[in-house]
C-alpha cells in the first residue's frame, strides 16, 4: 500500500514525521498547511491525512487532535524518506580518541558503550566479542586452599583475567606448573573454545590411563575453557545509560524494561539475531518480536574483528527519536570499535 503513496502525499507525510520527531506533539493540518514548503490549503492537507490514516501510516491519539505517525508509518519514513546526517566532526574525533587500541577488548567495549550512550542520550547495549574469537596467550595456575586454584589468563596479548576454579582433587604447585607449561606450549595463540574442544575431546576418553600431568590438564581445562554459550549472559553484555529508560514512556513500560535489563537474556538474544542478520538493523516497536520492546526502537550494528562479525552494539530509545542523527552514530561507533579491537 505504501508503494502507491503519491509524491505529494509522501512529501507531506515526511514533513509531518519530521515535525513530530522534533516537537513530540500531534501535528494539526492547519500547522502543516502553514509551512512554507506546503503550498496548499488546510482542507487539502486534511484530505491527504485521511488517506494516510486509512493506509495505517498516521493516527489521531485523541479526538479532534492532530496526527502522529504510527510505527508502520515510521518504518515507511525510515525506509523510504529518511535522509541521514553525516557524523559531526567533533563526534568523530571524540570516538576516535576514546576508542584507543591500547585498551583491552573489554575496556574498549565499556568505553564505546558509555560514549555511545552519551552521544545519543539513550541506553546503549554492546555484546562482548564471542569467546571463540579470544585467543589465549599465556596461562598460570596458583594453588589455593583445598581444591581451589587461582587461574591467571592473558588473552589477546594484553587482557588479563583472573578466575578461581574448583578441581577434582588438590594439586601441588609443581603439578599446576607442569599443566600450565603444557597448555602454553601446545595451545598458546589458539581460541579458548578450540582449546576446550581439543583437550576434552582428545583426552577425556583415556583419562584413566593418563599420567598426573594429563589428568591435571583435563581437570583444569574443564573449568577454565568453558563453553561461551553456557550461563554467560551477564558477562557478555555491557549496558550504559540505564537511567535514560526513565524518559521512555509510562511507568509499566519503564518497569518492564528495567526488569529485562536486570536479566539481559532478551537483550542478548536480540543482539545475536542482529549478528546473524549482518548489517545495521532497526526494530521499531513490535518489530523486535519481544513484547518488552513494543514501545521503543532499537538500532543495532555489528562490529568485526579480524574480518569476522563477532559482536553487536545498539541503542534503545523512544520510537520518537532523531533517526537521521542516531543511525550514523551507531554505524560509525561499530566500525571504530571493531577497528580498535583489531589493533589491540
């Protein structure tokens, strides 16, 4: 139906949406007719508005009020009529300065999240690089009390991660040093996921016949090189600007969104869908498929590391957002984040 909207109606609809996005109030026909670029009467404007309403592109929120675009209308506007603004020079320079390749990948993601939230004045979510894209550089084990072991991981040259694991039995410092040396020699430079797969698949079947070194390797590998998809939602999503949710609708909408952000699973699933689709994605209202996002818009863009899509960043804001300004910021931030991680 939108394909049959004539050029005059499209131009008028574009002006209505831009007025609504700018002012946030219903736009009356008289107000549209008074715009210098219109050039025809209020009656003609009303007739065109009636046709647009019949097509489901606009609606009247109250009796005798002006018109506002529907979510379907916003989709038509974004897909057909939107002209994007280039990123401001100051914004680009700020992004390039803050996304310093000397930072670790997790620090870069955190910095990008905070900066994107600040630039857009919206809530920002970013998924961390999937663990199968993170390489092991070095590992060390330090025995603690009982069956507890402190694991020190050096990842991607400069990121250091500490974990405490529980092993099948108590290991001596000598045994743990031998296990660390073996893993560093055999698996240094490989991804965490491939290390887990290689160690467990090739050795677990013969564990009973292996010496102490191999048993130690299997025991600690099972705890350290965990499957990146198991129970990792809390670690895999970075969120900034959650307080901006307070500006996005009624109390029930805000409560639902805060609950979603406390669990993160729906957010992570939506980001993963965006990663699978490749390219930028814009979900307006119910388009996301998640009821909790029915009253908001979500704009996402994937970022690449070593030529592979590995994570997604996005902003969550009201459906009445400045799409022409926000979309370029999300796009450029994703590109710069991927480039910075690639150099890290």
